[in-house]
C-alpha cells in the first residue's frame, strides 16, 4: 500500500511539473512572438495569437496584398 502511495505522489509531481513547464513555454512563445510582431509589423498580438501561445502566427500568416499604385496621366512635354 505504501508503494502505491509513493507512486501516486510521484505521478502527481510529474504531472504538476509538466503543467508548470508547459505554462512557462507558452509564456516564452507569447513574448517571442510579441517581440517579433512588434518589431517587424509594428502592431500588437491579436487575441487568437496570444491564446495559442504565439503558434497561430507561424501557421496562419496572411498573404500580403499587393500595394496599389496610383495611376497618373502623362502630359505632353511642351515643345
């Protein structure tokens, strides 16, 4: 019975440690993504990006729309 109690405590400690490590990795992912997005795109993270620990930014990059150019008429050169 004592071995079962020790095994249960060991399992509980292992699960608690992995949950804490998972949360720490998530925070690091959010910080890294926020720093990158802030530096390169000059914006804040969206809610979806923050809730997914920053991984949704990597997998769902939006395709950039081509920049629209202004069409101007050319005038004739004075002769």
